[in-house]
């Protein structure tokens, strides 16, 4: 369901979120990055289309923009609790813990920008090269949404 504001009112819950894989990095020392993608559909309750739809819904809930335009500045959606940063996409029962290193944490805590990129097509990367190839293929197909945010002050 979509509100008139364009933001979804029904968001994927914890079961869907359990299939989301996260990767973080620091780009050129100035942008903390978050990459999110979903593993392939599993079980009777998921299909490739439902996973893609779920990731598109999460991207819309965050206000992410198309990959072929500058990343919009979005509402703060990353908070840190007890030293662990989380991506809060709006579901009351599902937040995503971010696997971050010291450089990522220092940049974000100093107020640096955080670039979120969501791939709407699924992948279970077997090697780092597979993930890079998947990111490029998603970009080429327009299956990428992105935006820039900042760490929510504690």
C-alpha cells in the first residue's frame, strides 16, 4: 500500500529482513557506504518478484532515488544503540544492524555523509567478485536505489 506522500504504509517485516545482506565500506575517506541486497527467494512465501517488490518498498520507505540521478538527501534513518549502528527503514519490529569497521564508525560519528544503496534484484554472492558484478548488473538494469543520510544523534 502506498500513501499519497509516496511512502509505503505496509513494510516488509522481520522475516523478510532476515534475508537482507548488508555490506559497509568507506569511499575515498569521505563517504560511509551501506549496500543492502536480499538473498534469493526461499520457501513458499517468497518469489523473485516478491523479494524485488519488498526491496523496492524498503527503498521507497527511505525516500531513495534512482541510480541515474544524484543521490537525494533523505531523512535520518541510521541510529546507533550501544555502539551498534542500525538502519531503520520504518518497520516497528525490524531494524538492520550494520557491520561496520572503525573507519566507517569514525566518519559517521563525526557527522560525515552515509550513502545507502539498495539493490532490488537478489544475489547470494559466492565471492567478492560476484558481488561487484551483481552491483554493476543491477546498475545497468536500473535495479539500484540510493540516497545520502547522516547518523541520528544520540
